[in-house]
């Protein structure tokens, strides 16, 4: 199964992205979310398959969210969590960094 996914960048908050099915566009995204998100700016279009690897979230999670509720909102990373993940990664050789 391949899904064409359009990814929008928020002009209001760095690192916030909104994923939707390209053929549906923003029609299933709640108005309140769009108001907080700001005017969506297209960042890219991806062909998503369950086998595709992404950096911050599993493709399976995004594909499930694109079915219900119809979008996936990626929030900016929290610096304290990024620092902790980096600290753990440098001490754990099994993580393959």
C-alpha cells in the first residue's frame, strides 16, 4: 500500500508539521488546529509505504492517523528529550549511532 502524503510546515512554530493524504488535502483537519498551526506551507510530498523509515515517527503510525482522524500532527522536539536521547545513544553501542 502506497499513500501520497503532503507535509505542511507551520509558519507559527518551528518544527511543527502536518501530514495529510494528498488527495484529501486539509479537508479533514479541524479548524481549531489550522488556526493554531497558521497558514500551512507545503514542505514536501512523500510516497509512504509501511517499509519506509522516517526519523521521528514510524510510518505505520502516520498511515494509521491518515485513516483516522485524517491527519498527523508532528510537534517540535523538546530539547530536554533530544539531549537525553543523545546522552543515552552515546553510551549504548547497541543503538547503532
